[in-house]
C-alpha cells in the first residue's frame, strides 16, 4: 500500500522497490540481507509507521542515521483520529489504510518529501497527488454506498484478526476479530466460544477469512455454530495486511478496498455489483 502511494506520485522520477508484497504479513516480517541492503542503498525510504513494521525498526533507524530520508507516511494523520485499543497498551492501531479517507492523508506526506528531493518535478508531483486523492474520494463514496445497504441486524464483521477497526468505524460496522491487532497474538478456546455465542445469538450469516492469516480459527467458528444448530458460511476472503497479486486490479489499493467493500456487502445481505465499483473485480 505504501509503495503504491509513492509510485503513483513519483511516476518516472523514481524507481520504487517494494519489500513486502502480496500475501506478506507485516506484523511478522523480518528483513532479509537483501532487504537491508536495498534500504541502506536507497535515497529515500517510506514506511507505514505506527509500529506496523516493528521487526524492521533497527534497520530503519540505521538507515536514518546514515543520512537517508526515512519517513512514516502516516505522519499527518491526526492523533485524535487514531484508534488505541486496550490490548495495544497505549499504542495506536496501525491498520489506517482500511479507511480510504484516513489513508488519503498519506498522499501529502509522500508528495512533499518527493518535492524536497526533486523540486524541479513539483508540478508533476502535485498533479499526480491530486489525481490519486480524487481516486480515493471516489472509492470512499462507493464503499459508503454499498456498505450502507447491509441490513441493520447483519452489520457485524467477523474476521481472523482485528485489522478492520478503521473500516468498521468509517462505514458503521461492528468489527470482531478472533485474534488481536497483531497476528502474533493467539486466539484461545474462550475467544472462539465467545464468538460462536455471538454468531448464534445474533444469527450472523457470514464470517470472513483473510489472505495473510490462517483460516483455522474461522473454521472453528463455523463448526461451533453448526454444533449449536446455526449455519454460518465463509463470506469471502478479505485483504487485510497486504493487497492482492501483482498485475491484478486487486493488487492495487483501489482494488483491495473495492474487493473488501463489495465482498462484505454482498455476503451480509447488502446490495453491491458483482464485479465492484468499475466492474474490474475478478470472479
């Protein structure tokens, strides 16, 4: 997601190397020797921030101390708009990209840092940033419309881990994750039993797996609900900590959020086009 913001604004003025690609869990990611070398040789290093890349902190500090521009692109998101769950012990939830309007604020950071580096390209950077902002505004309007169509009694989003709290806040969905904010945490038997009770009691029709997290716990929920006489299905696989495969629409930020909003809406009884905002989602 970070690389897309940078690539969209930098255009031909930069060669962007992405260290974490499709299907990679940033909570667990440790940089390889090749990654460290790429960071240390780069002119500029952008990362998400908010402790998402916790296991890369030492490498990023080393790069910054060597005089490179090392910058968290979430810097301008107001602190009072960040979520701080109790389980995070005073740290903010880093999954801000799940809210297109919050993620939109990263564009200004990248634009201004690129202008500092290549001032002659200011006009191009500003135009590209404005175009990307317009894309995210349109994406938000679509997600808001299709998710608002979900019936009131089905507005519960059950997922593998707590990556969707900003998504839920923006689009008025109750979000329940089996694991915590980080996939390093483990779900216990009591967590599963608690969610089975919620699913059965509220007659929730669908739960969701994630592309970067094992589906083991979600399947335990389905089995637990079935044992109590309630059928709940997997509503789809959502993109949480990584986008889809390269060279696909779902491998873009717009495609990622379009897919999530469309999948959630349709699975929970809302109204959304089969192939999403622009008819580009894969079947």
